[in-house]
C-alpha cells in the first residue's frame, strides 16, 4: 500500500487530528515497514514522506496532537520537521531539541539537527558506509545492522524469522538503499563515529563507484546481543543483576538453531559474543561457545566482549579448542583505579580483573596467537580524569588497543542526569577538559606505537 497522498492532504486540510492519527495507525498496522525500536507506533517516516511532497499549510501541533500518546519525542520531532520543510530552521531546531529532551536517543531528531547544523540535505555522498552490507545484530525480538543507538530500526524478529530472512529481507534493504543514495536517514549522526567522521570530512573523498558494496550470503560480522545475563550491574546499563530465565533460555535455543547456526555454518563470519552482557556469565553463550568448536565452524572468527571477571585461567583452558578462532578479545574496564572501578562496575573485583588481564596477555604471547587484545573505557564524568592512566595501564599489561567510547543512555538516566554525565556532549561543563585529555592521549600514543587508541563519537 502506497501512501495515499490525497487522503492525507485532505486530512491535513481539515486539520482533523483524530482521523489523521487513525489513518496513520491503520497504515502502520497494515504495512510491513521499518520501525523505530523505541517507539510503539512509529509513523515518523510515513509522515515525513507525505510532508516532503505536500504543500498543504496546517498547524502541526494540532494535526499531530493525537500522535503524542505514541511518543512525545516523535510528536515533537514531527512538529520540528514541519518547520524544517518550511525553512524555519530556528523553530525546527527548537522542536528537535525539545524532542531530545523527552528521549535523548530519538534518532530522527539527532539526524535533522545535524542537517540544520551542516545546512545541506544530504549528509555525505562522498562515502558509503559498508556496515549494512556486512553486519547483523541479533537481539531477542529484533535485529539491526549496527549499534541500536546508531540505527535504532529493527530489520526483523529473530525469534520468528530465519537468519536468512533477516539478512536478505526488505527491511534491511531500506537501510542499504538509504546508505547507497547517501541520505543516511536511519542513522544517528550524533552517535555513529563513522558517520560523524564522514560529515566532518575526516574520511577520504571517494567516488561512489569505488565504494559500491555487495550483499554476501552471510554477514561478515554477526553480533549476538540477545542474552543480557551478566555478573556485574554497571549503573550505566542496569539497576540489578540480570540472569536469563528458563523461558528466555528456550527462546535463545530457537534463535541459535534458526538464525545463528545457519548463518555461521561454513561461513567466515566474525561472530561477536557479547556486548549485551557477559559471555562467561551466560549459560547460553557458554554452551554456544562449546558448539562453535565443531568442524563446520572452522572458518569463523570469534570476538569475545567481556568484563573479564570470570575469564580466569581455569575457565580459559576449557575453551582451548576455540583459541585459534579467537580474533579479538575486548574487555570493558572503565577505570584505572580500584576506587573508581568499584563505582562504575559493581560488584567486580579489581584485583582478580588485573590478574586475568595479565594472564590473557601472557597466554597470547606464549601460544603465539595473533588475537587482538583491546581494553574498553566508557567515558563519563566519574572516570574522565583516569583516561590517561588507563592508557598507561593498557600499556603495562601488554594490550594492543584502548577504545574510549561515549557514554550512552540506555534508559538508566533522566535527561538531566545524562547531560551532566555525558562529558562528550559539547554543552557539558567538562567537555573542554575532555578535549584536552583526548589531545594528551593522542600525543602520548605517538610514543607507544605498539598500543593504538580509538575514540568513539567524540
Ligand atoms: S549508523 Fe553508522 S555504521 Fe551504522 S549504518 Fe549508519 S553510517 Fe553505517
């Protein structure tokens, strides 16, 4: 069903907010289209297409009023969009900012604020992001192409669909198409470091023809994010300890047999386990790792993302058949002192972690493996001043890379709390200090070429 432009125009002309919202709801319920993961009724895209074609004058606050119940962030963003199309950028900006105040990861508002800032309608035609052609992120009831806060749109339901349907479906195609034409309309330019770099022109200008991507049989990167079980309760991520229930374990087995195994069999995919919890605190992922020892998975690579607490020498030895498949081990630490670690990653044990890090580094050298070892640091107000010593710590234990990433709000903070903790926000009081520290680390890293450094979205 195509958008019925005449009907929508008629509704707009009569400013009948109730009928407008009924029409939109009916459209959503009867169409299989890409929907925003955070919004129950996501009509932003269909209203956007209609508004971009229509020249009907109306009062957006009245016409969209009944959409408010689905999401205030979406309602405010739609009002902003109306003014954006009217070339009233100050009004538009005000509404997009209000929208982010309601929901600070609402992607369309970030996107249009960025468009206003750079004052052009296409983010970048010089670069084509390969991610939608390479990556699939499997969650419990949805799947995406990269981090949920970068592209918060679902391309399908892994508990209902096969891996192949997710990877070759119509929904993922829409994201690929948006990347191909260069409008990146589903991507969040405030959080995705690749897009941010492209906008800020830090990527080499390339002719599109040189960067055309093809869809391969299986993704080259498969991220598993469906089990949130973890032995830690970091305040940025959750309020209490999470362990999957029996019911969830059954769901995970379905996802494993219908999506994960078929996509990985005889493929050379790099599978990432896991950025949503901890692989060694999850019964399901521990079993999955044992399954991946089988011969039909000989070509895959494995990325382990862990907090490192349960990665003791005894546990590590039980996975010796996987060692040759391990391409990357990334460990989230977020602190350079016991005191700060206790606050950011409770109830982790600093001393055990340090022993495990050193063991891992020695293991890699003694086994003569090329596994890349990365230490992660999620930058926030509380640990900002430990960023430099964290780099030194990684150097001491013999890791290969430090990755500093921006704090995201996964629903744990109010907007005010998040704004005060997110030092990467240019409006944050500590942002200038962060810029100086980043500079210092860059200079420091020139003296230690064996330890690289990466910054995500700041
Ligand atoms: S959010 Fe970034 S990485 Fe993801 S598809 Fe868009 S540009 Fe690529």
